[in-house]
């Protein structure tokens, strides 16, 4: 254990407690919450333009939500005891309550909404496929193949109701992640009532950007045309929400700088040294100001479709990187300074250990693997059907659109 | 080894005392110890501390504390006359081997022993997701190492840096106020070996405990009072620069 | 019509089964003493308290070594407990015959408390050992149980002399 220390740390503080895996956790939950809120735009707020991404957003949310607890699980000193969180949850612990918020969101909101929305497809597939796939679909129908108009109408209304509940649930899910950090009074870098709100908005930003990118990539992979009207609308929402998110973060910063409490000098020094690259350069300049400017340009200037697509792709990538940097700066930054405000320690990321970089990369790839399986199982494309032969000039959406309730 | 009569006379009472401790066993099985009759804390008399490190060594031995981690430690402060807000603090190896001589400039130098403050409104027990750390009915903050997940949330929540993860058990660990000693009528290992009486175990529910006289006649302070943790480790003669 | 909500009823049944399974599991798995005193395993208190002690405590030492106590009473070291210098000796108290305390190196031991340091309180007796003794063991001149040097050489107490 040879960790470089500058100044004075309480001796037990030298070793960092939360590693890159805990950076991933709010990042991944943020993607979930953001993707769901994008999906609910279409359903609750009737933004017809974003319809092509509705089902994709739901499946994206599910695949990331399934991975969200894994970094936590891998980080625990005793992963085998994690069920205690549900068996004897401590009511005063934000972390324990998060377990229930997670379960509620997974079981009562996301799975239910996806099931109701895809039930017609599931029933049809259980009758048209064979062997193992048939068994899977049969199990998913729960033994009821009623797809009468009335039953689908009931599903539609129930689905709407669940989405309405789902929006505050998604806020709760990610607000709670913010609260886990924001409620630690011992740590002035975290302790802030704005933390949950900043987390919610940054979650929406990252989730919307991620679904936008996924939509662009998957559409291209399937050899279809991107619905530019849909993309414009998503980018517009991304721009607005990003503006709110950035304002909130700046408000938090301004408040800290102006109040300049006992921790200020220590934290200010940290931002100007150890966090300069990850916070000021990557998070703020590259990951926030640049994409906001790019998206703003698309709102003001009359650009060609091709140019807009390129800008959206670039802005989306930068946004996701920026939000990841924000999670990094919150989690890692909050542990680099001493609670005595007299010194700083260093985070040395391991590579091939349980909490190393390799694990983190694997955990970031895993949701995409899950998503590719889910997409096979429950195709979310509004223009589903056989892919046209390569080179064929394709008129859009001419093949058997799936019936939607 | 031959046992002379004189030696036996020495052995017998020692054996009797040892047996008494064996019999005393756990507090629940011991009729001598009633949880509700005690409320534990500690008094640290800063002007008496000589920074010898005996407490740190004794704690490590009594509680099997791994190297590089500290249930108690000593800090040496140097406060220049004109820089009360920026003290120079050091704690080489937690002060376990004492401190090398320092003769730096003007200002004042002093030692501050630190340990878990056994807070009544402890932020660490508040955040534990499963109830693996708790305040006992006699006012000691303990960790249930067979129930702890090792999520490290409590380590983050402690404003004083008193907690760490034991690399052998992968669970949270901290000062127990030598709970296995104080429930048998002994004092803590650190107080036992402190040569100057700078550390005093205090039972706040015992009206005969000398702490009450001390508190009446001295102005004491707790660490980081603005954290409102209800700390029960009281510091006498603490400089404003201590954090 | 029931038929049109049948799939929802089935779903509700699945969820209910999961909920019941959880409640049953919880009842079976949660430790019995959980909640005895608060939101934690009550038995944990006794488990922590059951740890064996390493330092016997000066009362235990003094039960046998009365002669050393008599000698300490003559000097300022009466305030020190035996194990402050001699180390943890509960095992010796349990088994005095087979576990004997190690011999101490006074050149290192005494310096921990008495080496001059500007952070030490002024009233605490301090020397710069290099000037004071030149690395000589302190017990060449001082008798640790009664450190003040006077004209009468101190006699060693009986229990210590046998070593």
C-alpha cells in the first residue's frame, strides 16, 4: 500500500473506499432513468415524433437496469450477504431504501410496461415460432393468449397508467442515487440538497443522448433510413434538458464559491489540481459546453440533414462522456480530499482486479449484449420485417408494421 | 519446572482472578453487567498527552488491528501564531512509534489522540443499509462483523475518519471502546497503558465516575461540534485549530 | 368480462407468489435476535464482548507483584500501570509459570516517553537521550520502578530478582 499523499490525511482516509465500479453505478442508473423518461415522452406527453424510439428506449432502460446492481455487488466485501438489504433493510439508510426503489422500478414499472406493450407480439410469436423459442414465448404469455380488442385496450390503458407512475418512479430512482451522496453531511463535496436534482437532470441528459445514439446506430446497422424528424425532436429535448442541467450545476458551483465555507479552500485547490482535467476540461468544457453549443447551433442555423446527423452523433458522444466524467468527479473527487481539509490522496485504478478497469469495461459492454438479446426476442422496430436485400433502394416502412394496441 | 509453596501462593490468586474473568463471559450471561446501567464515553486531556504512542500500540495488540489501519491514532499539531486556520498536522504511522523530535519556529505544538467518538446520533449507523453497525444500549458504537456487507457507506459517513475496512475480514471495523474489557470491569487497553492519564474511560451513568467532577470544573469540547453527532469523547484543553 | 383481464390476473398471481415466497424466506432467514434491542442482531453485542483480553489490567498484576507496587509507591512511576511498559500480559496472568514477560530494552522504551519533543507538555520530564546518556541503557543508572536516583542504591524486589 503505497499511495501518494499530499499534506495530512486522517490515517484511515488514505485508502479510497469507492472505486470506478461505484462511478459506473450512478452512470448506468442515470442511463436507465433517462431512457425511460424519453420513452414516456411519447406515451404520456404524446410527442408523436419520438415514437420510433419508444420501444427501443424501454428495452435499453431494461438492459441497463439489469446491469445496474452488478457493480455494487462486485464491490461489496461480502457479496453473498447482499440479500440482507431486502431482509433487514435499515429504514434510515438511503442505500437500503434504494434497493426497494430499484425493485419497484424494475418489477412494477419497467417489466410490466414492457410486458403489456409487447404482449401482442409475444402471443403472436408463441403461435408462429417453434421449439425452444416457442417455449420462451409461451412462458412469457403466462398461459393466456387472449388478444381480443378489449383485452388490448385494457393493456393500453393500464400501460398508460404505469407510465404515468413510471415518470416519478424514474425520478425517484435516480434522485435516490443523488441522495445517497447528497445526504452525507461528513463530506462537503457531496453534501448538497441540489445533488438529487442535478443527478436527475444529468440522468435525463445521458439517457436521452444514449438512446439517440443507439437509435442512429441500430437504424444504420439494419440498413434503414433514420427518421430525421424524430432525431430533431430528441436533439431538441436533449438541448433543453442539458441547459437546465448545466444551469443547476453552475448554481451549485456559484453557491459553493460564494459561501466559501470551511471546506472551500481545500476543495477549490482540489479542483484546480487533481480534478482539473476530469472536471474542468472533460466534464465542463468537452462534455457540457461543447455539446450544448453544437446542439444550440442546430436549433439556430438551417443545416442540412447530413450535417445535423453528424452534429447530433458528435454531441451525443460528448454528452455521454461528459456525464460519465461528472459521475467520476462526484464519486472519486469526493474521496480525494481529507475530511480534515488539510490534505489529498490519490486514486490508483487497478486493471485486472475485481474492482479494476477491466471489470468496468466488461460491465459497460454487458448491457449492449443484453440489449442485443432483448432486441432479438422482442423486436422494437416500428418497421419490423425482413431486411431488404443490400443495394435495394428502400421506400420507408412499407412492410407489415406490427399492430400496436 | 518445580512448584514451590511460595510460587503456588503467587499462582493461586492469579488463577482465581483469571477464572473470574473467564466466568464473567459475555455481558448477557454475566449478572455483574447490566446494559442499561452504563453509558460509555471517554475523556481526552490534551495537555497531558506526550505522544508516546502506547495507546496506538496497545490498541493494535488488544484488538488485532492490521498494520496501516487505526482504531486510535495520535496527531501532532504545529500551529503558527499567525496561522491558526492552517495548522501543520502529521501522524506518521498513526503515531504508533511515537514522533521524531520537531523544533519548528514559533507557535505551539501539541498532540491530539483520536478514536471513535461513540456518537449518540452517529452518522455511520444511520447509513448502514442492513443494521450491521449500531449503538448499543450502553452507548457504544459496534460493528457486527458476521452481518456487515462491506459496502463501505459507513466509512464515507464518519466525519472523523475512524472507520476502515479490515482487509482480512472485508468488513467495516472501528474502535469498540474495548467492549470486551469494559463489560468485564476493566478499562480500555489504551487507557490502561496511557502513562499520563491523558485518556480516561468514562461511564456517564455512574454517579461515582470522576468524569462528573471533571466536567463540572473544566471546559471541554468535542471534535467537529457542527456535525451534531452527539460525540461522547470529550476533549479538555483543545485548541481551536484541531479538526 | 373476466376473459379479457385473465392475463392480468395471472400476472398478479405470479407477483403474489413472489411476494409470499419473499415473506416466507424472510421469516426463515433473519437471525432470531434481530431487533432485540434495535435494528441489529442483539446477539452481536455478546459476541463482541466475548473476545478474550490481551492486557490483564494492573489490578491483576498487583495481586501477585505486591513488592513491585511497594517500590513503585516510592516514585513518580506509581501512576503507570505495569503493562504500559511490560506489554500485554493476560496470558502470563492466566499461566504465570509457562508464559514469562520478555526482558525490556530500556534504551528504546524509556525514550518513547522521555525523549525531548517540543509538542510534549513542559511539565513532562524530558531529556535529549544522545546528550543525556549517549545511548547507554537507562537502567544502568535508573531503576525503572523508582526512577529517581538517590544516594541509597535501590534493592531489587523479590519477584523481579529471580529472572
